[in-house]
C-alpha cells in the first residue's frame, strides 16, 4: 500500500500479471468487444474460433489474461485455459503440451466421477474414451492421492519424453502420446470430459498466445500445427472456443500465417488493439490511477499533476507510438525516480518540469524496445 500517494498498490506494471489483469483501463471499444465475445461464448452453443491481433506493446497478453478473469466469473459456463505458443515448436505435439499443461485437473477428476455415475460398464469402454483410453487411467491416477502416480500421470498426459514403460505400468497405460494424431485424440477426449453433461452447458476456452511465432517455423511444421488445430476444432462443433493471438506491426499478416481451413473457421470479426491517440493515452492513465485509488480525490491525476500527464504523453508521442506498455514504462520510471528523490513525506504533485527532467534518463531508451514478448 502506498498511502502517501493515495494508492493501494503500484499502478504501473510492465510485465503481464494475472492478478493485475483483473483491471481494465481505457480502450472502451476493446472492452465492448470483449464483453460481446464473453456473451456470445456463453449463450451460443456453436463452437467458435477467434483471432486477436495487437500492435507491439498494446497489451495483448493483458487482454487475454483479462478475458481469462472474465471467464472465471461466469459460474462455470466458461472454463479458460491460457497457453503460450512455444518459441521454436517442432510440431503440433509441443503445442498440445502447452495447452494440456493448463487444464484444470481437479475439475476433470470430478467430471470423471460424473461419467462413471452415468455409465454401468468399465469407464475405459465409454465411447468418450475410445480414441484415447489412457486418459481414463491417467485421470484416475491423479485422483488417487498417490503423489508419485499423479506425477507420472501428468507427465504422460503432457507427452513428456522419458517416461519409461515401468512408469506407464504404474498408472495403467500401455502407450505414449507421441504423434500429432495421438495428441489430437487425447486433447479431444479431455475436452469432451471437461464439457460432459453440465447444466448449464459449459465451454472450454483455449487461448493460445503469441501464435505469430508459427511464422518463424519451417513450412512443414507450420502446416502440421495448423492442421492439428483445425482437426481438433472440427471434432467439437459445440462446447469449444479457440482464441489465437498475434503480435506484429501489420494486421493483414494474420491471414498469411493461418491455413485456409483455419481461416474458413474463424469468426468474421476479430479483436484488434492498435496504437492509442494522445486523448486515449490520457484516458488510459486516468482509468488506471482511478482503479488503484485509496480514497476519492478530485485530483484525477495525483500523484501527477494533469499537466504532468499531458507532458508525459506528449513526450512519447513526439518520437514513438503510444502503447499501454510504453505509457506504463515511462510513468513507472517517473513515479519511481521522483519518490526516490523526494521521500515519503513529500506529497506534492509531480509537475511537468520534473517529468521533463526525468524523461531525459538514457536508461529509458534501453528499456523501451518493441517486441512480441
């Protein structure tokens, strides 16, 4: 808590943080798009494939984490899974690992009990598990309470290399997940388990961040990953939402990286995050400070003066694009350095001249780099 600044927490976070992602500042149009998407995912039974494009530093990952937070507030209607595209994926199997690592296994254990209560025969013979029967024993091993079995089961489910035949016997599985087809079958089975017989109906929401990294891969690998996602999506006409996010300077590059099959499945309207205008940048800072305010204060910009905020935004706009990441980087630097110089007893506003002086720090240039990280 920063009571002397009338702030309950530090408002400027440059690195994406799930806790910080519960907040939303500025970008009213994007907020409306997210609210529409949230409503559509809950109330339309049909599965959906959605594309999110963002210019560098525009808060793409924050947007996905915020959407994850919103999904978690839907009383179980939407089960979000956030995953990041591997930097140098060798094929669909590595994408599968990232997705499956984020699945809610406590929830899947409870779902398996529901399946068992509705089925008179052996669980392994239930039609849901016909293409990937090992999933049953893996979830049962996780549910057993035996830490060693649970570890081996998770390793098997994420297709971790090095799991021996002895380890597999411990959890009662006879094969490894080692091909794209194996991975698609396992992921399909896990998705059907997650959405089994729930009232109200539940959807699994797979958010795959940094999908533009597929453009750095060989054509063969890119085709395999796109085909794997397409096949997985086709297995679920209902109950699944897939969100692919991209970060680069040109929005039209999104279509270049997707296969024709995926493009044909994508929703006609994508979500995009482009650079801010000076007015939008000031609104962003205003909203951000308001959400961290300890006590109501007529001075919306405090601990800055309104003129200081305008100076900060104007300084950035003269040379670079206005992005949320850049605004927080510069505002964080000014607030931090001013507090070091002043100490906690000085509660006066940060003025324009002080901002100008602090923004001459050469370290800012070293930290202010556009990237997709």
